């Protein structure tokens, strides 16, 4: 029974990565690649090579990622699981397969002329949206790319790319992961703009990076519909009783000490649905108008009274 359940989860995981890769591929091949809008990463490098040499973007991403995986293994000993390699291969393969040109060759798009445009500089563009809708194309591509990445991550997959050089920078230079990502993505985005001699692509690249990052977080973690509340007051015991009676949520007391007087206090911590926050606020204000209350986002909860939104699919 356990083995059967584990097999089912593995199948769901691999199918989920395919589903996410479809969104990833559509975002790239339909909206971003035609206008050379690079969010950084291996995809940005692949777009430059596609622009100058006509190399298929998906195949190029695979070719670039293979030595990165090998480098990672040799230099930092990071072991990427099968789902990481699988996610990289599927997302790259679908990027080429779902391009308008490929869909035309396969017969899914009958008239490619509807999606063929000229940018006024002698370049032919094949995209789902016209150059006059470039902003809409950038936004749509960013959202689709972020959604695809988020789903791939949610199902324990990966697309390779800048994760590997960032890990190297962290280990060798001692910089934080966030700083490492900023350095790598900035280098790629600026390189695309300079090589293609279009500074607007740098702005588009950062817009794309911002939107796709936010959507990736939402798709992989979900909206923060749960809130965590910290309350500092001399009347937390009375608040606890009101919370039990009116909101039906449990609370936890955290032993703390004030910074000014070094007075021992109890901090009340409670996790609740965001629609219950106004009711809790009324309770706190009615009991102690001078209390100190902090409300923060909670992305997931494991425990009685809450249903986790994360998918536990194993390694």
C-alpha cells in the first residue's frame, strides 16, 4: 500500500512538471523570445544565440545546462535529483515544440501569416501578439513563465540555469543567495541589451524578472491566506479566553522580556484565517487599546484546524 501510494505521488509529480513546463514554454516561445525579452538565466543566453545564429532556444538551453550540471557536481558536490534533470529537459524541449513555427509545421496553426510581423528594422517577428502590443506580450510572457516555474518547483522539479552558478558564487565568494542571483541575472540582462544594441531590452528584462519572480512565488507557495498574529499586552490571558470563545483558535504564549525595563512578559501568538483578523483586532482593542499587535503573512500551516497547501511528493 505504501509503495503504491508513493508510486502515485511520483507519477503526479512528473505529470505536474510537464504541466508547469507547458506554461513555461508558452511564456518563452509565444511572448518573450520573439521580442528578445530576457529575464536573465540560461534562457537569456539562449535567446542571444537564437537571434544571431538561429539556434533553437530549447535545444540551446539543454546544451548550456549540461555543463552547468557537471560543473555543479564537480565543484560543489551538489546532487540534483532526477526531477531536476527531468524538469530541465522537458521545459527546454517544450519551448521548441510549442513555438508558433513548430505548431505551424505540426498543423496546429494553419495560417502562420497571422502571427508574422515586421518591426520596421528589417526583422521578421513570429509571435502571438503584434509589436504594437509589446508591453502586453512582456506581461503575458512574464506571468506564464512565472506560473510555469512555480508549478515546476512545486512538484520538486527544476529548470537548472542560474541556480548552479549562484550556488558557486555563494560557496566561493561567501555572498548571500539573493546577492548571487542579482549578480548573475544582472550580468545576463545587461549582456543581452548590449549585444543586441537595444538598451530598452534591459528595462524589459528587469520588468520580466520582477513579474515572473512574484508569480513563481505565488504558484509555488500560494497566496498567504493565513495570518500569524503577535500580541504584546498585560491582558493576554483575557484575550486568550475571548479568542477561544469567539474565534475558536488556539494560542501560544511566548516568554519574552521588554527591552527598556527588562520586564518579563507573555507574548500571545495566534494563527488564523485572514478573514478572522478584523474580529481578533476588535477583541484586542476592546480589552486593551494600548496593546501592541503585529500581523504577518503565513504561507503554510501543518496542524490541527488547517489544511496544508503544499504538495508532499517526496524527493
